[in-house]
C-alpha cells in the first residue's frame, strides 16, 4: 500500500504547485464543449492504460484494492478538512492563502478525486471485459460511481441556475444568476396567484405559485409550482424558491428558481447504477462473502 | 399519543428485549426470538401512534431519529442472531438501544406538529429510515470491532470477522441508498442533487471511510487489528455526520439539514 500513499502524496504536492502557480481551478472554463473534450481525453487515457496493463505494473496496480485503499483514505482526509473549514461561496475567491476554504477548486483535492476516477475506470474495464456474475454488484457500483463523478463534475459548468422574481399578473422573462447578472430566458412566466397556507403558529405549511408559462414557439401552459414539486418545461425545471416574507400570506411576489442541467440524465444514470449496485450488494454481497 | 406515553412503551419493550437477551444466553432460541420480536412490536406501535398523532412521520428531530435508532438496533441484533446465533449480540443491541431510549427519556425534545414545506416529500421517510437502519447495522459492526479488539480473549476467528464484514456490507448498501435517496430528493426540493452542504460533505466522508474498510479487507494481506480500528474511526466519522456537525462552527447556518436541531 506504500506506493499508493506515495502516489497520493505526489498528487498533493503537484496540486499545491499548481495551486500556487496557476491559482484555484476555475470550473467555468469547463463549459461546453471543453467538458466533453476533457471527458474524451479521460476515456482515451483510460483505454490506453488498460491496453498496456500487461506491460506495466503501474497500470495493473490501478485496478487493485491495494491502490484503492490509500486513494480513499486520502480523499477522505481532504474531505474531512473541507468538512472542518467554512467554505466560501462558488462565486468568491478562497478566504485563506492555501485555498482550502474553496476545496472544490483546490488542486490537490481535485487531483485526488481524479485519481479515484482513473482507478474506477480501470476497475470497471477489468470487470466488464472479464465479466463474472459474482462481481456484478462490485462492477455496477464502480461504474455507477465513475459515471456520477465524471458527469456531475464536468457538467457543473453547464448548469444554469437563475432566480426569477415574479409579481402578480405580470409577465417576466429575465432571471438573475449567482453572480447577480441578468439573463434573458427562452421562457416567460406570469404569476396568476401566490398560494400560502400557515400552521396555527404562523409558520409556513405550504407556499406555491399558480403560473402560466409561455415558450418561444407560442405554446403556453398553466401550472402550480410547489416546494418539492418543480415543473419541467423545455429542459428547465421551475422551483418555488421564496416570497416576500415581510408580507407572508399577502405576498404579491413569488421568487422562482429556474434550473437547467443538460448533464442530469447521465448523472441520474450513474445514480441508478449505484442504487442497483447497492441492492445487489445487499442481496449477493453477503452470500459471496460467506464462501 | 405523545412523548409522555413513551416511558410506558419503552419500559415494556426494554423488559421484553432484556428477557430475550437473557434467553439467548441460556440457549433458548425460540424464547429469544419471541420476546425480542414482542419488544419490537410494542416499540413500533409507539412509533406508529406518534406518526398518527403528529400527522407526519416522526423523523424530523434528533429525538425522533433516535426513536428509530432504538428500534432498528434490536432489529439488527435479531437479524444477526437469527443468522449466526451469537449469544451476546442481543444483550449488546439491547444495551445500546437502552442508551438511546434513556437519552430520549431524560432529554426529550418535544416538538410541535409543524413540518416545513421543504420536508413535505415522499423521499423524506425512506431517506431517514434507510439511514437509521444503516447506522444501526454499522453500530452493530462497531460493537463487534470493539468486542474483538478489547474484550475477546481468544484469537480472532474468521467467523467473527465474517459477521463484521457482513454487517458492514449490508450497512454500507443501506447507507448508499440513504445517500442517493437524499440526492434524488435534493434535486426535487433544492434544485440540485449534491451541493456539498456540510451534512453532505460528512456523508461523503463516512461513505469513503466504510469503502476504505471493505477494500482493505479485500487485500491479500490485511491486518485484522488495523481493519477493526478503521471501523471504529469510521463510526466516529459517522457520528460527526449524524449529530456532530450541529456543534461544528464551520457548519453553522449553512446546512439545509440544520432543522434537525
């Protein structure tokens, strides 16, 4: 396992050098089509590593538990640091000189997770090309995590998240992003009614918006957006976000959040694979271990 | 039904579990099953009654999640017992459950019926129940680890490690379910499936820690003591995730999970 820890330490040092030379990672640079190119490069590299695994011990080593344990321990360690330090918002620079208050842009953190992705890719390839039924839970879990990790990370730059302030009986088509920039949307929304119910103590029981949604090609759709019940129109999910809390039940303002995440289906594919992996691990894993 | 009535149900359940645990020591398997089962039934009746009177699942507060934990521990103990007939497992699971019941009795967190809109979701109950069951199983695995590390006089047997591994495998699969149900729910409620909220960060840490254990156990040459210590550490990290973050300065006011307070 020593070599695994050495590799991890090497990645951390490399990461620190990068952190101080090029600065924290700017994930917005990965916006389409950069992310798909990075994904192809990753897959190509993984395929090359797999092809030459019989030639190089280092390549074979990637698909072993001996390699996985140090990687997991070190990723956990950096994630613990993240859990112990207050993290800054995505839009602000790190609040410390190292960059650990913005862990998701901290090179050593990202390199360790990338290393895990390379391990997962090798394991997935070994397990699919030398398929054995008893390894199904393991294979599906590794593949699911790989897909989730890659698509969630690379897709994050394409995620659009906008807040829309809708006023009763008025039509709005602009949204504000995390950087407070106004963007025009391909859909417009009219607030017909803001619905609010409270408990006896006045705390909110339900708040929702009765809205009409207009799309660019002239279609319109009436819908109620509740907390926990977003409405989906043309790739945009519309969420009930907030209201004028000073006015409470009398609020004439409803804040909606509009989210577009083109990579979501792939992330979900990964999540469902992991769920299937967990299910089969529960059923089969126990028995397999008994042998 | 409210927390005032809890003590009666709790006493009956504890007596049943204690007698079941005693019967297990005396090799009266059937009696052990019957009484542990009976205790679980009584305890579950209280949970259901709470559910009905609150008009929402009792899953929101720390007190309410402890309620589930006290229920799942003897259940996990019973499952392990039925499978491997370990005499002492029911005593252990009962004892641990009693600890949680006592916390609820002496530090009751009485709450009203209100449930904020963000928690009114079909994902809510499965997310928390599955997690509590995972915690119970991993708690049982930690007990095994502590027992083998500190109390067992004999040389560690393969069978003991096999039980521990199985508990971790099942616990980890439930934990994965809990985590991913949470992700799917978060997408519906907050617009994104994973936001590195402090609870999520610690959930990831805990998950990695148990993954490290199962991979370590797969090594050609792994040391039993190291493996068991990994389990103890993993369970400490799990406590951070469960309630520790409520006391963590870095996690204050930023977590969507702070309603647990």
